[in-house]
């Protein structure tokens, strides 16, 4: 697909969009045709050549690492692969264990909350303001002198709130804490720059990256492994590739060490193709597209008299309805695939949606009134 491909051409890479009005990428995005083809290529290679094709598929995995690094402003040494977000946050929880307490946002996604609880950290929650927001000030109020980690979603799964990562990084730094970010609801739809001061970041590729399950990215800022040590290790966590008897651990002090062993090559080949696709469109074009589509949705909702609980720049529009389970049934019956979250209807708008999708969604909402 060329860099200046039109939206209609790009939309055709997602046959799932022909079957319904798909506005549920925040649950799981349809897999794009390039990602599907790339994943299938692994099985074709392994079927035809076995390990003789290993250089090809491991080459593709390293391409994926390079793309992932460029995508978030990291170096390749700072990128490891994980099967899901929970494992990325668990890597942080293992690495920082014994160094202090954690602050997360109220009602955070389990991928952000549970890894710390499982390791016995003291976890405090930043409260919502009366309007439902969790601002940097409320994170600041939850922090104590014992806090060593601030862990947040970049985009919240429930109301789509976009956390200001630069502000939270500054807050963490000022308190001697590390910023850990779950970017699963932003990767592929909002720009991510670890350079603002993020220490650890993870995302899974099955939502806004449209890469399917099993391929996820872990970023660990350079220097952290040297400072805290590698908390887990396996076959591929060693600085050497020698198969000689292992009597001492010679740890690889790169994010890749968290992969432990062989990686899900097919999933990572799919993720690599997904990264290539999103990068070829460009973050600015995606931002403009999503702003235009969510703007159309918000304006239409206002005309119908429905209120939202989300911010203007979020791809997630959380619509306040009287009875969300019943509203979801009405939307589904109208062929509009959305989700019921936090007692509201969550509409997730991606760049491959179009104006007709938004208008059909609005018609379904109008029928609720
Ligand atoms: C904010 C957020 N993080 C992570 C996930 C997924 O977590 P995992 O990749 O661990 O299954 C989701 C949704 O499923 C999510 O909404």
C-alpha cells in the first residue's frame, strides 16, 4: 500500500468492515489483510522449508523490533516482545520489586493493576475528580514518600481518557518514581513518544494495531536493567548464545531478555506488517482522520441530546445512555458493533471507519431516544 493511499483503499484491507458498522476496536480490532498475510507466511515457510527458513523468519522478527523501536522513539535494545500487556507490566513489577509502593488510577484496567498486587506491592489509587477525570493533580495527591512507580494506561479503556504522559513523567521524576505505561488503547491510533520520560511501556497488538493476538511490545528504558538487574531469565536472556554448560547467569541487559525463550514468530510477523501499515499512513494523518470522525460523532450525539464522558482528542467516545445493556442490544440489532463499558456505550473510532459508519451509528443512537 503506497504512503498516500486513500482512506477507501485502506478500508478495503479490512473485510470485516463490510459485515457491520465496526466501532469496537477498543475491544479487538479486525486483523488487516497485510497482517494476516504476514502471519500466514511463517506457516508457509515452516511448512515448506522447516528450520532452513529460520533466517527469514527471525529476520522478520528483527524487522518488527526495528519498526517497533522507531514507532515509539526507542532503540532496538530497549524493545522486547511479550504475548500481552499483562506480561509487559509484570516485567516492570518484577524489576522494581522491593523498591517501594505503586500508584495507579482508580478503576484501572486489570492489566495495569494486577501485576503489582500479585507481587505484594502496596498499591494506592488516584481518585477521580467530580467530573470523572483523573488528573495529574490527583495522581500527585495519591503519591507518598514510599511511591516508586506510577502505572497508568495511556488511553483509559472505560471512558477513553487520554493521560498526559509528559506531565505524569515529570510528576514521577519529581518524586523519585518510575513511570510505567500501558499503551494498548493508544498504540496505532495516537502517537507515542517514550522520550517524554517513560521508563517501561507495553502494548498488545490486537486492538488499534489490527495485528491479532500474541504479538506485544515491551519497552524498557536503557539503563534500568543495569540498575535493577534482570529479575527472570531463560534460554534467550543470556549475553551469550553458546550452548555450553551454563553454570552462571551472564544476563543480557536488554529488553529482549524478558522474552526468555523462543518467540511467537507468526504473531510478530503479523505485528511487523501492522506497524509498517500504520507507519506508512503516518501519525498526523491518523490523528486528523480520527478527530474528524469523532467530531462528526460528537456533533451528531449533541443534536440527538446525548452526552458523552470523554475528551475531544480520544478515539474512544463514551456515550451516556439510560440503560447500557438494553442500548447495546438496540445498537447490535441495527448492525452497529460497539461495547458496553462502565454503564455507558463505548464507541471506538479508528482511521478505517468512515463518515457512513458514523452516520449509521448516530441513526441507531437516535432510535434509542
Ligand atoms: C487498557 C488496556 N490494557 C490492556 C488490555 C489487554 O491486556 P492484555 O494484553 O494483558 O490481555 C486491554 C483490553 O483488553 C486494555 O483495555
